[in-house]
């Protein structure tokens, strides 16, 4: 089995040095996969309507509900690789 944690850590570091800033939809996808990979399923309550950014982040994370942390790490790695 490949060492997804080391590859994931590398992808996280590389994500900070992308040549172009990804669009907001891609940033939310990155956020959701990162949170799923590091914390698992969202357990926090969805933020209220006044917190638009918080709601968008919660939705991005919740979109990965049920995805294993290993699979989330692999998808994050693949996404970062596609952005380089």
C-alpha cells in the first residue's frame, strides 16, 4: 500500500506554491478534501445564514461525507497534481 500520508503532506506543501491561485470552487474542493483527510466526517453544526464563507466551507467538507481519510488524501493529491 502506498504511503498516502507522506504524499499528502507533500501535496499540502506544494499547494501553497502553485503558480496561479485556483478559482473559488477549486479552493473549496481543496478545503473539503483536506478537512476530510485530516478530520474525517464533519461533526460540527452547519453555520447560520450570516456566515456565508463558513457555510460554503462546511458544504465543501460535508460533500465528502463517508469518504475514507485515505481516499480523501488520494483525491487531494490528484487534485494538486492536476493544478501544477
